[in-house]
């Protein structure tokens, strides 16, 4: 499985419009080679370089498996128009919260998971709740890493 973005290259710099220093819109993402038997996708974006430990920027699950990606600027609602359900990030908001490091260059990992079933999770789940619900149901995964510096 592969995951890319038209906004930045793998290991490249994330543009300001996808950060707290800009309008903080989620980047467009594209994926491929999703297993045919996948029933849903899940997405987690986090920053392992945060001073207090890994900081969660996006929790999104039950994304329809037939989608080939997400457009930029997914609304911060429980149930986005494109489908799926968004959880709570570490900013305590629904949906995407872009890079906002206190200083230095941080890495942001967008992790996409192909799942063998839809998850029985209500909206506003946390990363921990999502990871628990996904246990034993991940068929394949892909990772895209971008960087941001303040």
C-alpha cells in the first residue's frame, strides 16, 4: 500500500497552509494498492518529536475503502461529507490539527491502515481507542512522513 500527498513529498517540508502558522487545512492525501478485501481505512497523524511525548494531530476512521484519497481541507466535523468518522486530536478538537511545534524541526507521520472491517467506534475516539479497536484487523499499512520547522 502507498500513501502520498500533492502538498509535500515524503520526508519533505509541509507547507505553511497545513500548519497552525497558516489556515491549518488538512493536506490532500492519495493512496493506492489497498487490499481488495479491505472494508474500511483508518488514518492517524502524529508527531513523535513533541517535548511531552508523541502528539496526535489527526484521528480519522471508517473511511470508505473505495476512496482513493482525501481532498485538502477536510472539515473538523464528526462525520465529514466524504465519509468516515473523525476522532479527537491532542489539541482536544475534532479532525485535523496541523503542525505547531514549539521550536525546531519536527516529523509528522501520516499512517494509513487498511482494515478487514468497519470499526464499532463512536465519533470523537482518541488515538488509543482507535488503536485498540484496530487490533487484529489491520490488513496492510502505509506511512508518509513530512517535516515542519518553526
